[in-house]
C-alpha cells in the first residue's frame, strides 16, 4: 500500500484486468445475511484488507474513509449489522458482536481470499464509535494484524455506570432513542437493559491486559460529547498502560465525535498507521 495516494486517483484505465471494483457481498451470520460490499483497489495484489465497522446505528458510515483507503491499495469490506438499515434479523449489541466475528470469518475464508486477492497476513479492523468498541472487542483475534478504534464508545462501561448514575442513564436513554428509526425489532429501553445486563462482561477495561499486547491505534476527539473522553478514553488508556506502553498508541484530534472538520486528517492518520504496520 501507499498512504501518499489517499487523494490521488489510480492510474488505471477502464477495461484494465485489475481495475478497481465494488462487489456486493452477503455475509452469513446466525441465520441472516449481512448486506455489504468489498471494495477492491487497482493492481494485482494480494492486498492488505480492512474490515470497516460503522457506529450506532450508522448515520455516519465513513464511506469517505473506505474510498480513501482503497486508493492507497487496500481492500475494504463494509457491511451493516443484523437488524439495521434493511438487514434481516433483530438488532442487538450482542448480535453486532457476533456479526463482526462472522465478518472476520468471511475475510479469512479461503475462497474469498482468492476471489478478492486478500493478503491474509495483513487484515485490519477499523471502527468508529460503536464500531470502535467492536474493533477493540475483536482486536485480540489472532487473525487481525492490527486495529484502529476511532472514538470507541465503551457500551460495557456505559452499562455499568447507568446502573449507578441517574444522569448517565438519562444520557443513555436520550442517545439510544435517537438511533431507533433504522433498527428492527427493538426499542430504547430494550437496548438500555441489554447494556446494563452485559456491562461487566463487555467493558473494555477488563480486556486491558490483552489489548496491551496487540498493535492498536486509538484515536480520540477532544470535543467528543457523545462518548466523553473522561469515561470512554482516559480510563481505558490508563488501564492499558499499566501493562505496557509499547504496542497501543493514542492520538488526539481537535474535533467532535464525528470528526466533522477533520475528515482529511482522520483519513491520513488511519492510512499512515496501517502502512507502518504493513511494513513491519
């Protein structure tokens, strides 16, 4: 890959055998099919491959990041979780966790490795917000070379604090209620109960020792009011660094939760980190 090609169109003419492409894909997950696409770059390959995970419920899906990474020479897999944006099944956070595992299985399937010219030794997870939470939850998978979590929202820790703090509960209800329209077979309080019940199991702090051993970049937004750093970033980094400061890096960007005014910087940061890991 070449991170300097983030904003440079590939020099490949229409009709070339290795022309960039977008393939519709369906990923089997527990009786349903996740709807998505594999975006392939130009060139023969094999190509490093990113599994790009959107947040909750996916109003910001980061497709600008997907196209930019493809221009750098990466395959990019994008998809929707069960029960959202027209995908069959019921939306739950537990299902999202399972769906990401199935996306990794899909990417490491021998047939798909051949069909999409995937470099199975360079598979990356990149996720924003809930996608960042899912990224860190699965980053310890041995098939993943490295992970990038963009403003990860720790649903486990949120579930724990909502049980103890009425203001945190009100904040959760307000945020979850805004996410309901594109979701199937759920409601605000069902989701609230799910994270409260599973909070202790899901919270990222419990995985800090394992995370400290993996190549991970965590990007945080200084003006994040959706997932405030005092809850979702600072405690996690403090816990990870108790074990090691060698593998997990952090970067702060002066922006909001959606990186609204820093999309170019975000893309550059992600691409350069992946390139660095690929070259190791």
